[in-house]
C-alpha cells in the first residue's frame, strides 16, 4: 500500500529546478553572453523558478533537500546575486564594514 509523499506537480517543479541548477551551478549566465537562439538562456536559478511558481523551497538547514545544490556563504562572490539561498556568517557584517573603509 505505497502512496507518494510528493505530488506529481511538486515533483515536476523540483525536477525542473534541479536541472536549472545543474546546468548553471553558479547562477544563470550573464545576459551579455547569451544569444536569442541559446537553448540554455534561462535567467533564473532553480529557487527563483520554484518561487515564481509558488512551490516550496528547501530550508537552509535541510541537508537532504540541499545535497545537490551549491550553497555558498552570503558574503562570497560565488553566491549568485539573484539567489535567495546562501549561508549567513559573521563575514556578512565584516564585508559591509570593509566596504565602508
């Protein structure tokens, strides 16, 4: 008597988001490097895609959900600016202070 825990719609949304993140693990490519014919010209991350469709996102401490995602410190330049998922750290405030100096 097996029943699924994830709806078909939610599963498809997460699958598409996973493929977006796998295709561009460091965020979407810059607009200047894209052409109109570029099949990979997506300008959003997996989480942006899920948010746009009101699908649930991974919690920052959910290791199982995030196991295939690249989650960088918020202060890191590797964290995509468009992404809402990053790991806060003490360096977030230090970065703001250093920029002011």
